[in-house]
């Protein structure tokens, strides 16, 4: 196998389990991992905390003005999990709440927010040896990534997964119907926004994991990565 470290872009719909797969792949390959959704969530949390989002309205000029002062970083927890920090504060739990989920797509639809975060993500990815997951990684952030994967699953399956995940964390505030509504609404906003809408890159492999176990997905992804790394070596 080549020593050259490639870039891997994993995009797809929300709650397809792509972050979990991407993280596991990065661990197995010894690559870095960037959860770009966490960055949009951190910006959303900041806006909620500072009154920039109020009554479902976003004060865009105030949000754009605050971006340069925000630092968003990742660091492993004691048990090795990647956690998100906003201006030095661990916000990993808070950015996963339904409240943040309800506002994040609207924040991610703002062109100035996207341009700012895309630049940060490109800086994080420029050395290669990275697995990055999101919505526009293969199309905008890392268009030259050697491996691109687009992950999808039915909305019902994704809502059930998200619901189980929230329950496992002790969050019982949302019903399955509410989670399904959130998943469907986020799909709608993510695929129809004017700024880099969610779409499969022409050269992305498609993975529909509706009927796959976590182990099957991990194996599929690892094999796709090894194949690509081998091909890259032969080129
Ligand atoms: O993957 P996630 O559910 O944590 O993403 C949160 C939101 O951020 C989701 O509505 C889509 C948006 N997002 C995006 O627009 N571009 C990315 N690269 C990553 C996430």
C-alpha cells in the first residue's frame, strides 16, 4: 500500500450515520477527521446564545460580523472521541440538541457563513490524510478528493436512528414524528438552498445504507478506501 495519504470526502443526507462511519474510517487508516456539520452547529449555538437568532429570525449582519472572532476546534476526549470546542469551550453535547438541529439548516444556508467555514475546512484538509464529512465536501470543499462517497437512506430509517440516538443520550423531548419532521425539513432546506445545495458529486460512489448494519457499512467504506489508495499508488 502507498504511503501517500489521500483525501476522503463523505457527503450525504442527515442521520445516515455518515459521521460515525467517517470517524471509524479515519481511525482505521490513521487519518485526521473533520466533522463539518459540527462547525455549522457551533456557529448556530453561538448565534442562539448571543440573541442573534430570536423568534426564528436570524440577524445576518450580526452573525457575519461575529464570525472572525469565533474559533472552532476539535480535540479528542479522554476516551478518544473527537469533540467540538467553540472559543475554547467544549460544546459537543450542546450542539447535538434538537434546539440547535432546528436552526442549523437556516444558518448553513447563509452564503457568508458557508464561505467562512469552507475556507477553514480547506485549510484543515490541505495536507491530505483526512476524512471529512458534510454536505458539500466532494463538490465544494475538497473537489479534488481522491475518494468521494455519497451516503443516503430512507427518511424513516434515518429518523428512527436519530430518535434512538437522542433517547440513548437521555433526551426524551422529541417524539419520533417530530424527529421525522426535522429530518425531512432539513433535507428540503439542504437540497434546495441557493448556496452549494446538497448533491452527489458526479464522481462520488453511492452508498444506500437503509438495510446495512454498521459493520457492513464500515467494511464497505474501508474496502473502497483501500482500493482507492492502492489505485493511487499505481497511478
Ligand atoms: O451533519 P449534521 O447533521 O451535523 O449537519 C448539520 C447541518 O449543517 C445540516 O443541516 C446541514 C449543514 N451542513 C452543511 O450545510 N454543510 C456541511 N458541509 C455540513 C453540514
